[in-house]
């Protein structure tokens, strides 16, 4: 049996810390989509404090929809909004220019399936950080997964103390730290753009 994680939009640092304990993980492809969760949102630190970026999705009201079938609502110009927020938040970070082209190109891709969009972003982060992690998808929903392998509900967008999800709560330089103090367990982008290759020391320690 392999550990099973929920597929998030640019997951928090804790998600990656736990995932990197393993050589291979599986993504839960048969759960029902949950609103107001990390499946379609992430947290970044901007000049206005912590900002939540939310991907708008199409969903039939009142009906449960499998996560792998959720479609992004492209009638809303969310891609431009998210990318501009990232520029504002991390334009002055140490490694933003180094990774900018790869992420900007990704946000220009015509991928309207939320599952595939999120998975592609995670693969891009792993490539940027040169991290070896094999990712597969589940073949069915297992209600009786062993607790030490079940990471599907470990990370919550509604957690008032997200730092408690971290394996190691290690501080690093953030662009707006002088204004807001250090903010733990943001999206992996915060670690990537601020530390670059050195991010591995926090993810794998």
C-alpha cells in the first residue's frame, strides 16, 4: 500500500514535507470535490497580508462530483488575476525571476480540468526543485486506508493553526516579513520563490 494524498492547488509546505517522506505517493482520484478547501485554493503572502487565491469551478448545484471530473470556470479571468498577485507578492523575492518563465507559461496553458491542472503544477514544482517523487492516482476510493498512509484530511484550508501541520516549523526569509512577521505553511510557491534550491533543506529535513 502507498500513502494517499488529496490533490491541492499549489499545496502548502506541510503537504510537501509529508509527501517527501516517501519515494512514491498516490493522489486520491475518486473522492467527491469539497468546496472551500485546498483543492481549489492556496495561500500566499502579499503586501496586504495572507491572500487566498481561489480557482473558480463549474459544479452542478446540490450534486456530488468526483474530483477528477471537476471543470474550471474559464468565464472568469482568474488566471490573469492569480498571476498578477504572484508577481506582486514575489516579484522582489530572490528566485522569482529564475522560475518566472516556467510558471507564466503554465498559466497560459488551456487546461480546464482542475485535477489535471493541479497535478501539472505539482510536477512543475518538483522539477524546479529537482525532487524525486513518483506520483500515481488511486484506482478506487478506499474507506479503510491505514491511518499512517491516509493523508487525505491532514491539511485543511480552515485550520486556524496551519503551522501545526508542519513536520518542521523552520523560519526562512519572506518578502513581507518585516511588515507581518513570519507566516508559516503558505503555498509551496512561497518557499520556492524565496529560497530556490535551498527549499529542499526544509522539505526533506
